[in-house]
């Protein structure tokens, strides 16, 4: 995630319905919205959430075992 911008942080995100990745804003209350709705998924009922870096890159311990 990037440093907080007042009430929100920019983070990598995903739609749990279709798996599309994009950038999201995460507000302090837990609300997650795409930074640009034009670059988000086309789902009728999207389910946005922030993605933890370990979901993308894996756990550092796991990575070292694979090498």
C-alpha cells in the first residue's frame, strides 16, 4: 500500500467475482473502491477488496523454499 492520503490508502485490488486486478482506494472504515471505475472490472455486482502482497508474491519463506 502507499502512504495514507488522509482518510484513504491506494492499494492493489481485485474483484472476488471475476479475479480482475486493478488499483483501489481503501478507506479507514474498510470501504474499498476502484481508483478509476473505467479501469475496473465489468461485473454486474463487483466485490472489491484490497490484495495483500503475499497473495501476489507469496510468503518470503515460501519463496526461499522454492529457490
